C-alpha cells in the first residue's frame, strides 16, 4: 500500500528545503516562473527535434 503524499517540499536555490505551503508570495512566484521557463525550453527542444509534429500541430 502506497503512502499518501501529504507535504510537497521545495528545494530552494540556496539548497534549503521548505514546504510548499511555507513559501512566501515572492518565492512562489519565482518557482512558477522557473517552472514555466523549464517547460518552455523542454518543449522547444522537443519540437526542434521533431519538426513533423510541429506540422501536425499547425493543422489543428
């Protein structure tokens, strides 16, 4: 039986760990911006390697 996930821990840039619910508004905003940046780069890399899929997206 798997344990239920109860707390999400964030590893801060300085190496400290902090529960997600304890992040300040600024820390939370920076985390979301960093996640969006990584997602954008990952998607860009993926589609650069799969141009045929970009063409399929254009059809939608």
